[in-house]
C-alpha cells in the first residue's frame, strides 16, 4: 500500500504560522465555523458586555479513540464546556477553541471533527468566537487534543450550589447512566455487544434552562462526568455534611450498559456520562422537574433516585435491588482513562 500524499495529512509545517497554516485554517476550519465574532480573525474576540453576571469555564479533551459510537472529540469538547456553564445556571454564548494536532492526522478526520464541532455548537446555540491551532511531532499527541473555554451569562435570580441543599430534598438523574464511558471503552478495545453502546454526549443547556425555570426549589445541578454518578453523590455528602439514600432499582440503566459493566467488572455508578444531569431539588417540585425533563428527547428517562437525609455521619447509601445496603464512595482513581 502506498503512503498517503502529504496534502492528505497534517504536517508540522501546518503549525508554523505561515502560508500552510493559513490554508489549513482557511480551507478546513473557517468554512464550517464562520460567524461574525470569529470572522475578523483578531487575537481576541470582542463580545458584548452583559448587564448581569458572566460565567467562565475551561476544559480539555483527550479522548481515545477520537471518534466513537455516538460522538467524537469535537462533540465532546463543545458539549462538555457548554454543560459546565449550564449547570451553573448560565446561558452559554461563546467558546474559544484550541486544536493541538499531531503530525500525520488525516485531513479527512480533521474535517469530520471540525464539522462535528460546528454541528454541536449550532445545537447548543453557541458560536466559536476565537481559537488557535498548533501542530506537534508524530507520537506526541495521539492525533488530536482540544482545549476550550466558554462564556455564558448567568440567569437573573438563579442561585445553584451545594450550600442550598437541605435534608428532605430529592435527587434526580435525567437519564440512563454510564453509556459514554462504556461506549468509548468498547470502541477502544474493539469489544462488541448484542446491543451496540452509544455515547450520550450532548449539550444540555436547554434541559438545564427548563429545570432552572422552576425557580428557587432547584438547589443544585451537576453533569456527572469523570467519577460518574458516584463521584457527584459523594461530593454532595462530603461538602454538605448530609447523607443520601439512593435506590439502585430507580437508577436508569440500559440493559446493554448493565451487561457491559458486569462483563468488564465496572460499577456503572462510577462510569463517566457526558449527556446527563444530576439535580437536587425540593421534594415539592420533583414532579415539575421530571415534567420539564421529559419535554426534551434526551431526558425522557429522568427519574427520582433518592433523597437527602440528616443522618450522621454523612454517607451515600445505595439501597440494593436485593434489599441490602452498601456505601457508595468516590472512585479512588480513574477506572477508564482518556474518555473525555
């Protein structure tokens, strides 16, 4: 088999700041990402100043493989940044995008990922306002790393945080857990299951906004990425000094995900998600939260999975399907590296 022609791959020279850099950006990025904030190609984007508060976040994506069932590193980068803004109660507005490309990455792969970035940004209602491109030597970067930052405007009257959680509040998850981490792992290892696993990666600002519209009864939002659902629940108990009782039977989990986790010896509660929210809300608005979620295709499986209690010491207890109890702890390390 002959070697690919040089123009079909990204070369070190594409990152040198000269004519080849200009062509890479002009031919493979701007046609997809063009918008009034990005078009001037100045060293920084100029954004309108809001009357209220600004929310800023940053993220990095190093997933392997770059493309996996249900998504890719581009969709992951946009969704993760948008979701970090959304769980703060912000309306995401604009992103920065830095691509660190390994020499030899096929240009057709780059084109697909940039197209995915564009499609996901449009889905999320944000624009890529500024960016940067670097190229590193072969065997230094696993194809592509992406670094993003996001800006959003905090909604008036929204105050979300663990400081607002109280005994009697309920815990809600907006859909089936563990699908992202298991889908990425199955693609990485070449595993096949009877029912294909697909990542849940998606921007969730619309779902978060619908929940926030319910008012002050919404206490806390978090997207359970690394560390999974277990990590978020353990964080709540540790930070608030309160306990949580969670029903295993109530946690949405697809049969394919359950089967894959059992086969791989993984706890689905500790597997990363990229398209779900954990919500803590006052009990009296629990039905309203579920109704708001179920108006969105990606949150049709939302469910109340537990409640906050004043029991001491602060623990997360899982009421198992066989009638027992076990303590849920934050994962010690990262069971599935390079999944986001």
